[in-house]
C-alpha cells in the first residue's frame, strides 16, 4: 500500500536551502517552482521543504535519517565538498548496529546518514 515517505522540513530561505542541498549534497530540484515550497531528490529519495521565514534555527527539531549502502564513500564525498559534520556526528559505529554520521543544514535540520553494520 505505501510506496515511499517524503519528509517535510522547515526552511527560512528557499535559495539558501536549494543551494546547500543541490550544490553541496548533490540533490536535484523537481516539481513546480513555487515561492513557499521546494522539492528535492537524490538516488530515489525525496526531501520537501516548506517556507518558515520566522524559524529560529536554535529551536527547530527537524530531523531525517537517510540510509545508504556506502556510508564511508558518502562520508568522504560530503567532507570533500566542505560540508561540516554535526558537532556530535562524526562517522562511527553506533551501539544500535548502524555506522553513521550527521550534519546540520542551514536551518539546523539534522540529517543523519546510516548503514547497517
């Protein structure tokens, strides 16, 4: 019955969000170009963003967990593009059986990337 899930995260500035995800993380924009909404995709996953111009990034709790089949390669690719890790998000094996790293987008949404160990 279900076919996919598309997380919706807040963004303060569409151009800044688009730039970060497209230029730094390799996503592509798709869908209608409307001022208050952004749809991005990469490798079969979608992330959607809604405009929240008054968002206080220190108070946001947007989070997405993205699974991958090559966590080490993705980590190197992201670091080579100059994207900083979350302060507590260095690549490593976690006790819950995942190898993960995490980063923050311009609006402080947490992106965690993981692969089963």
